[in-house]
């Protein structure tokens, strides 16, 4: 409860700041700005409160409005702060060399123009981000070079999806489109690297059912993300298994491909141990208990586990979680908190691939970090 109250307090202060900085003299403008900020303040937190009811129409509508409002406000807040910092810099520079109008009326007109510009830019960026999200995922084709790769594995194809977040704004139609897109790749293996859902099994079962249609030579495998634990990881792991998808929870399986062997392992999300016994990720223990194989692949939701994966001797780790920031300007800020945000990286002797997410989380916005389905092909170095 304390954490929730702190978050609500910060959310309220952010709205008060924007209202204070963008307040204008026109009554109609004030009413419009005030009502917009009130809707944003009220609906976004409520969206998280009713997330457990995802699948019910009223809850989905409320979440849809709230998440769009949250995305729009986050962009507006950042641009407002940037405008204020730029104005302060201009005031400081103006004391050295004239950069601002001396006339008070002209200076006030300039500030008003900046206010309108911030509002207009926020609206344009939000609209563009919503449109880009609705365009669907792009297919990223990646080659992973492995030394001493057996000839039977040269060309082995893994289709990766991550962070689908089935819930209020990602419905059955989205999931079916992803299944069709992945099946068209004719991969040898399908990897789902966590954050599949936001909601209960009861509410979202109709919307995840298309996943039972995933097809690959060696089927599909799944590791949990942090959002599975918010939604009930135990029931969801059972449901995913019922869909015909192998759940790997600190476990591994050997896939026979021709005369070669692929070790496929999976660990739970880093937060798993807080929710369920045995769900603390341990790549080293999984590797030590695994059978011998020609190539070792690890599914781990958060890329930060890559150092442990490399130490455990895996050749390739597949992760997601970051969404690469999801939409501008957070595509810039994400690098402050995440070492690996997207794409292919070398971590010690291991390759790490970070998927940008196949849909979105929360705000149905994508801008500067398009959602993706990844097709990774193993090649002999």
C-alpha cells in the first residue's frame, strides 16, 4: 500500500507540474487542458488496478483508455521538462548575449508558442506511435556464428517472440497474426522468452488459444518473464504446457537434429524467486545438470543474466524484457538502466540476442523501436 501511495503521489505531482507549466489565459484552453490531465491522472493508475480482470469488456476498455493516456502523458511530461530546461538555458545565455526578445509581450508570445508546440508535438508523437504499433511486427533476420558447428546444425533456424503481453490491448486477433507470421518462417524451433500475458488464465484463455497452432520441427519452448509472476505464474505455466508449448523452469532438454544435438535450456525471470519456490534463475546449475550437446541455447527473459549464462558455458542466450524503450523519448533513456537493450551482442564467449518485444506493454505505442519477430540462423564460423 505504501508503494502504491508513493507512486500515486509522484503521478499527481507530475500532472500538477505539467498543468502549472502549460497553463494559459484562455478559459477554453484551461478547461481542455485540465480535463485532459484529469482523465490521464485517473485512468492510468486504474488500468493497473483492473489488470487482473483483463478479458472482461469494461476492464479492457478502461485499460485501453488508461494506457493510451499514460503513453501520451509520458511524452508530454518529457517534452515539457525539455522545454523548461531549454528556456532556462536561454535565460542564462541571454545574460551574456541577446537571444530572447527584450519586449515582455514578445517574450510572452514566444513562451506561449513553445507551450502550443509542446502540446502539438506530444499529440503528433502519440498518434505516430499508436499507428506504428498497429502495423505489427517486423521480421529481424540474424545470423549467429558458432565455432565448430556440426554440419547438421549449419542453418538451424530459431524463431523468437518475446513480450507479447496478451491482455487488454493485445487480443486474440493479434496473437493469431503472430502465430501466422512465425509459422510462415518454417523454423526448426520457436522460442518464447517471457512476458506472454498480463491477466488471469480465466480471463485470457480465449486470447492465448491460437498459440497451440505454433508449428516448428522441434516445437515451441517458453521461459517465464516478470509479468507471469504478477499474473499467476503457476497457473500460467500449466496453461502454456496445455497449449503444447514446453515450459523450461531451470530445466533443459536435448533436441536431436540429424546427427547433432542442441541443448535447449530455460530459466525463470529474476523476480521469480520472490513468488514461487524453485523459481530463482540458476543458469550455472542448469548447465551442470544438462546432457552433452553440440550447441547450448539458453532462454532467459532479462538480458542482465547474460553474464551468468556466459559463465555457465552457453553458446547463445535469447532474451527480451527491454522493449528497447518502446517509444520515443524512452528509446533514449532505456540505455541508462540496461546494458543490452536490443540486437546481437558478444558476452564473453557467448552470443546474446535481445528481442525488442513482439507487441507492447501498457501504452499501445511504438516509435523508434518497432516490435519484432526474430529469425536467428546458426552458421558455422
